[in-house]
C-alpha cells in the first residue's frame, strides 16, 4: 500500500512539473511562421551578394506585447540587415502572456552560392554570452535571398561581411 501511495506521489509531481514548464516562444505558430515570412532580405545586401547574422534583443511584457527591440551585435553590420529585423520584430502582433521575458533572436541572412551548386551559404558566427544579458536564446531564423549570376558563365559567390569586395562587379 505504501508503495502505491509513493508511486502516485511521484507521478503527480512529474505531471505538476510538466504543466508548469516554461513554454518555448520558438514553438509559437505566430512567432515561428509569421515572423520569418515577414522578414525580407535587404535588396542592397542581396544585390551586393552580402550575407550576415543579426541578433535581435527584445522583451515580451505581461500582456504579450513586444517591447525594447534592439540589435545585440556589438558592431553595426549595415546593408539594411538591422533595420529590417527591428522593423519586423516590432510589428509582431501580441503574443500569449505566458511568453513574458527577455529574448535574443538570431536571424541569419543566407545566399545561394551558384559557384558551388547553389548550396546555401550562411554565417556561422555566434554572439558572446556577455551580449546576451540573461536573455533566452531562441532558435535561429534563416532568411534566404536569391542572388542570380550576373553574366552567363559567371558564377556569383556570396560574401560574408568583412570580405565584401570594395570595387563594383
């Protein structure tokens, strides 16, 4: 009899813990589906063949509204990447209040490398922990651009920030 009671208490405790677990914002359909569809590869960066990763920081308040959207990257990337991410994260509709907290969202802008069988090339950089400031790191969102070769027989390979050629092609 004692064994049955003990077993029941263990099962009840497990169920109680599972119900109070913090929900994952990355699993929310509005966030997971709507945000990646709204973020657009900046035309200037796409045309230049530049790809990058931007880390957006934001907070969800007790009513589910997105607040305090900022870029966590220590240096400005440019090419419109930061502006696009901030603009679209700010426009998210209210989310469930159960997601209240501070977050860091990596958004990777990737390009097909036509010199390598159109394999998608994306940045692999990570943000040091000191820039995350006790935020919950979300699953990365990948936005794939569509740079086409400019001349027949000329394969255009994307460039990551820092290796962007200084001359026009």
